[in-house]
C-alpha cells in the first residue's frame, strides 16, 4: 500500500537523512547549551548592579550576541564558508553544518538565558551572599538552579529552531531531511518524498517539545 501511495520514497534514504538530521541537531544543541549558558551568564553578571559589573565586557558580549542572532541562517552559512573549511576541511556533509548551527543558535539561546536569570528574585542572591556564598557558588547553587525550568524551555525552543536550521543547511549540501526534501523531492517533482521528509521533521519537533515539556514540569518547583 505504501509503495502505491509513495512510489518515489526510498525508506533507507529517509532513515539515513533522519539520522543525519538527528546528529546535526543533537550535537549543535549540546554545544549551544554550553556556549549559550556561558554567554548568557556573562551578559547577566556584567550588567549594571550585578556581580561582575563591567560595561566594556557587557557591551562587547551584547554586540556579539546581537550581531550573530540577527543574521539570517542561510546567509550565516555563506559568511562562515572560509571558517568552516578551515575548521572542518570541507563545506559538505553533516559535520560541516555544525559551526554555522552552533554560531547561529548559541547567541539566540544566550538571550533566553539572560532573560531567565533576570527573572530570579534578587533577594535570593542577596540571601546567598549574606550566608557567605562566593561568586561560583552563587552561579552554580543559586542562579542556574533557580532558572532551570526557564533554561529548559529556552533550549527546547532553540532545539526546535535548530531542526529548521538543519533543513536550511540541507540546501547547501549538509545532508539530512532538508536536503532530501529539496534535492530528491522538490527539484525532481517528487511530492511524496517532500511530504514524507516534512512529516518526519514534524515528528522530531513533536518529540523534542514533549521531552522539553516533561523536564520543565519535573524541575518546576512552583
């Protein structure tokens, strides 16, 4: 029945493209989480009235975040071609898409981290300081735990955005479901291939959102 409804779909090819998309998404989410939290903490802590108040560092970090989160992803891929070739040795394949994915998503997530940290009651921070907590203890035992549900929500939204980024990366030879939908589906007028690739992407997004909602609910103390 499937062969009649979807005559052009090769399931081994769909599976391979799905694995490529999952690889690009999972690796880029991991590094986006790390770099995004670091950038978000720097943005928050160096702002006026906070622990590491520093106008110059805050201005430089904010400028970096604002620039890279404002560039459309497809343009960012093109701009990063020399850097990607230097770092990865090629512009083709799933690995070659990682630098652009991480650089495009980390600043976006950093702003979400900053917003989450700003929502923490300053009385909690002051209480920790009054009990003798040092700066690292305040970061790891107060700021991050208190903002954890918001951080999970933020990385969930970012992960879903990264799935769409991987689809766009497919247009320039990164592989994955975007590549399958565009090259094997759209360009060859195989609507069934494009349809299946789209459905699989929607399933990945649904799973990511469900996992994010579960962990947000588990960690939310309110």
